[in-house]
């Protein structure tokens, strides 16, 4: 009975923390770190396109047959969904708590463009992700690609001007989102943020530029070649 009461108390405390503003920010940060790692891995795999069909097809086959990665892709999906839900919940809660709109304080002067538009860039990136999953994940997992190789599937899509434009815009928006999200993740988890604030800020900006340019450059290269 004592163990049951103790576990129930711990559960209630954990649930109270996770549903609080601080708890939601911590969850946002942790899922954000997870997605940052995914982006680095994903960019590395996409860069193998420059090494030709064999390199990219081998990387794709490894991703498709490795048991750990197969499990991780569903954890990633859950993390991304949780990240979006928590982000929207926090934004709506923050807006509802503002009984007085910004009159004296000018948000454009006191915050960055990326921080003020996190919810919008996040939703737009989510819409692109749905399109991206339809064209790649669903095709490879459930529909099939016929006689095409993974390399041909990707490079053929990049020959489509509409898709390429959407792809580039999406990763520019993701870069904007990351430029604030990277810093926010460290700030919410503590991590000696004040001490390393400048370093974290500059690293975040550099990382967001790397992701935006890295993915966009790949698409544009295969579109023009």
C-alpha cells in the first residue's frame, strides 16, 4: 500500500510538472535537441548524393534495414509531434495570458523575427514534412518505386521546379525556426545558459544557416544539373 501511494504521489508530481509552463518548455527543449541530431544525420545522408548513386543507395539501404534506425524513426515521429503540440500549446497559453496587448513595449524592437513567429514557421515546416513524407517515406515503405532506385527517386523530384521551390523555402523557414529554437532549447534546460549565452547564440545561428543552405544547395544542385 505504501509503495502504491508513493508511486501515485510521484506520478502526480511528474504530471503536474509536465503540464506546467516550465515542464512544457523542458519537453520542448529535449525533443528539440533530438530533432537537431536528426537533422545533422539526415543532412549527412543527403550529402552522399554528391558521391553518386552507389553511395546514396547504400546509405538508404542501411537506414531501411537497420533495426535500431527502424525503431528510432517512430520515436522521432512521436518526438516531432510532441514538439509541435507543446509549442502550439505554449504559444496559445502565452497569448491568452496577455490581458493587455503590447502598446508601450514594441515587440519588434524587443525580440527577434524568428522568436515572434515560431508558431508560424513551425506549422509551415510541419506542412512541408507531411508532403515530404508522402513523396519519400510513403513511397518507399508502402507504395513502392518500381524500377527506380532511391537515388533516382530523390533526384527526379529535384528536377520538378515546383517541388524544388517548396523544398528550398521550407528549409529557409526551418533555418529561421532553428535560429531561435536552438538558443531556446539551452535556455529552457539551464545548461549554464547565461555564462555561454553568446557562444550558444552564435552556434545556433551558424547551425541554422548550415541546415538551410545545406539542404537547399543539394536540391538546387540537382535541379540545375
